[in-house]
C-alpha cells in the first residue's frame, strides 16, 4: 500500500465551478489520485455518475479502490484525455453535466513514477501511458539547439542554452539524478530560491514527452461538444502555456463573431456557445498553498454551455 497522500487542488472551487448537483453525469478526464472524482461523486448523490479517464493504468486501479463505495456510479477507462469525445460517445456517456481537466501531475506520479521527480533517482521515462518517446531519448539524441528551444519554450527557462550545453556535455544521461546534477552544474543553485534549478527542465521534458499542449488543444473542443445546456467545463492548469490555451479557447467560444478586425461585416457565422463562469483565472488561497505547495501555480478557468447539446 502506497504511503503517498493525495491532496486534490482547489477542491471546493472545482466543485463550485462545475456546479455539481445530485443526479448529474460528470467526466474526470485526468483521474490521477481520484480526489476530485470522489468529491464530485459525493456531491452528485443520489443518482450521480462519473466516468474517470487516465493514461496511467495504476491510476485507474487506485481510483477503483478509492471509489469503491460508489459502486455502480463510477466507470473507468484507460486512455488519453485528448480522445475524451470519442471515449464518451462509445460508452454512451453523453451529454454530460460537467467535464473536469486537471492538467497537473498526481502525487503518485511524482513519488512513484519513473523520471517525473529529481527527489528520487529513477530512469528518465516521464511517459504517462508507456507509449512513445522517453525523456532519456530526448536528452541523449536531441541537438543542443533543439534541447535549448524545448527547455525555453516549455520550461520558460532563460538559462535554457547553458542547460542544453551542459546536458550535451554530460551525455549519456540515464536517471533523474544525473539530469538534475547536469542542470545544477549549468546554472548553480541559489540558497534563497526554494525550487530546484532543474524544475523547469523536468517540466519541459514531461510536456514534450506526453505532447501535453497538443493533447489539450485537441481535448477542449471534444469536451465542449459533450456538454448539455447549462453544463460546465472546468480546467486546472499549472503552466502559462496551458492556461493561455484554455483562456483563448473560452474567449473564442464565448463570442458571436471571430472575424479578423477591420472587416466591414461578419463573415464567419460563428455563434457563442459558452459563457465564462470564472472572472479570469481563479488561484489557490495562501492557506492552501501553505498546506499543499504543489498548488502554488494552479489556475482554474470554467465556462458554461449556453446552447443545446448537439449529438
């Protein structure tokens, strides 16, 4: 039995953003530790149901154990959230009253997964579902310029070129400890800074390995398409690029016209189908951050469907 404690981020804010009600049908696109799923099911009783999706098979098994008291009310499927629309329609789980995407790593992945954290020495894998390129392949085969671009774009680290140069000079790198050491050698470590200097590099590699931004871009319209009238979409992001994608999607789908500025009349025939229900992005309270430091970068955005479900 794992000793890891999973604390769902911004739990009350998520429940309110989804407007969870008894008898509702909900989708948790990134099940993780199932903390949000458990709370959604509790509030949705009697009669509420939930479909949990996760690329990690071990997350599905943990969720089944945690949600056992809701037997019959919860369904599970191992898969990537970018396919949420196809998954729900295949399972005849649509329309729904709410869809949640929590884009952060679960506590279990950080503690037990290969490559996600430099706090324990594990192989440089970082894949959520076990398919595709690994972080080890990236750090050992990408050119210095490619690594620098990746770390700058996805990690937003101004020292990306120095880090890439040191990674290339330190090859081969096989474990998290080896990579963390190379990054620390490149940029040093300031005593007054709490975060490890390799944090952004690890984040960038994880995003690249799992194609997280592309998956989010694909998943948003699919989740939107599952919503019935008055249903809610809520997204917890932990990275400025993720948040920007969510912000722009909600903004676009909340407007009647998306024509380029300057046209004398609307030609796009686009109609608003969403209404923002959060004023900007909600952030965790200082007390939550103190109790759960992993919540510090979280941002929550939500929107409500204002048109009927289109099968």
